[in-house]
C-alpha cells in the first residue's frame, strides 16, 4: 500500500511558523538577558534571565504541544511518510528533553536558596540549551522539506510551474 501525500502546506505549517517565530523571539530575549552584566548585580541579572526563561518556557511548551498534535504537521508526515517516522519520533523526544531542561533550569533559578548561582555556569548551560533549540528547529525544517519534496517532487521555494519533474 502506497502512503498518501502529506497535506500541502497550510494551517499546520502556519501553526509551526508561528511557533518558531514566537520561540525565536523568546530565545533572542533570553540571549539579551544572558549578555547583560552580572558581577555586582546578580539579583537583577538573575531576575532578567529568569523572566526571559519563563517566556521561552511558555513558547516551547506551545511548540511542544503542537508537535504532539494528531492533526499536526509532524503527525501527517509520520502517517504519510513511513520512512520518516523514526525522525519524527526523534524530534518529539528531543522536544520533551528540551522541555525538561528548561523546567530544571527554571527550578534552579527560582530557588531562593541559590542566590549565589554561578552566572558563568548558568550562561554556559543556557547557551547549550539555545544551541539545542536551534538544532531542533533546523532538524524539523529539514524533515518537513524532505517530506514535502518526496511527496510532491518539487522544491518548496519554487512555484509548481517553475519546477520540472525530477528523474528519480
């Protein structure tokens, strides 16, 4: 039995685009907070980082929920592109791990007993988290592009009349 083609980009891809833009904005705000001076002003620095991390937490939570939806883009790829199922599962698993990392870092920063938190260490761990989120977004974009190209035998950037069928 041949798998059907995934739904052409529409509502599900719009949701994904909104999720990514919201998350990217939250990531930028966290980077700004992390880059602010910390020595001698740790409480203010920590408050700014904690606030920005809370916004990132909300954004990635929404992204995670949408990635799990049975009517979402990843579910459609998983259903219609059997060879990509493992990659979809990997993306979803990584989302869950990233969400756990965010929750753990928030709990640490929200702990009033940890007022002497090493800001250099927090910067390093949050930088790792931001890099992991960028990598996750790139992997998801690659997967969606590959699924679309396989299903429609055309490039996403080109219009239907601009692309000749490939000789695969």
